[in-house]
């Protein structure tokens, strides 16, 4: 078997970018319809500036084979739709027993996690914070600060992403809103639909 060449990528924390990336993508506000609870505030924000960049991702994918790693960087803008903080779409890994690591570089935010059964966990993220997302947890990033929130991530190369698990449930069980002693608070998502026993079992299969 041929060996891959070792690689180094340089992170620019201030810009939220990484040299040597093999892929990039960008989510603008207009791309995120259905994500936020206040549909009127979202429509007004899109009309005022639908090209506003909410987050960018750059990654390095050496291969998709088991045993390899994908890594990259996410830069999230600061902002709110109504009182709900900017967030990523979120996902569970398509191969759900795969974990992920996030390493805070700048700014502040949250890693919002939900089990298939609907249990919620929150990890506060700042520079030098390492967050371990265990297998089988749905997760999304939220910028609760006033500046860019930048994180490095890494996960097994054969993980894949399933974004539909959140959409089918009407979002995650809680939304992250302004307020509370830390400047953010979890508020129940009125649109949330718990997963059936069969749906949970399908996710939890090894």
C-alpha cells in the first residue's frame, strides 16, 4: 500500500482561514432558511442583507478511508436573528458512532449537543478549549460573542454528515437565545418533534 505524504497546513486565526485546504464552503444568511425560530425576523434580515456570511469552513481531506482523519477550520460571524444567536446547520455523523474534536481558537460560543433521544448538553467554548463530541451525538456550533468565533475540528474520514436528522425533528430541542446571567440561555424549541423509538434505534445501530 502506498503511503500518503505528511502535510502541514497553516492556520490564520485572525482571518479564520487555513492554507492547503482541499475544500471550502460558505453559508450566507439566505442559505439558512428554516433554521431560526423567528421567521419574520429572518425574512427581514435576509431582505436587509441576504449575502451576509454566517460561517465559512475550510478543510483538508486526505482520503475517505477508515483510519484516516479530516481536519479543518470554522469561522462564524457574530450576530442574531431576533434574539437567537447565529449558528451552524448542525449534523450527526452519517456513520453515527464516529466522534469529533473541536479546538477553540478565538471568540466565544457553544457546542450544542443532543442525543437521539433528545437529551441536551452544552459545552462553552473559548480560545484553548477542546471539546470532545462523543459518538452518536447531534451537534452544532453557536456564536454567543460579539466577534468571530473560530474553531479547528477533526473527525474520522469515513464519518460523513447527516443534516436531515435535525430538519426532520423541527430543529434541536432547545434554541440558544440572548439573556440569562451569561448572556445566553436555552429556550425550548416549540417546533421540536421527538424522534420515534424506531428512529432512535436506527441511529444507534453500530
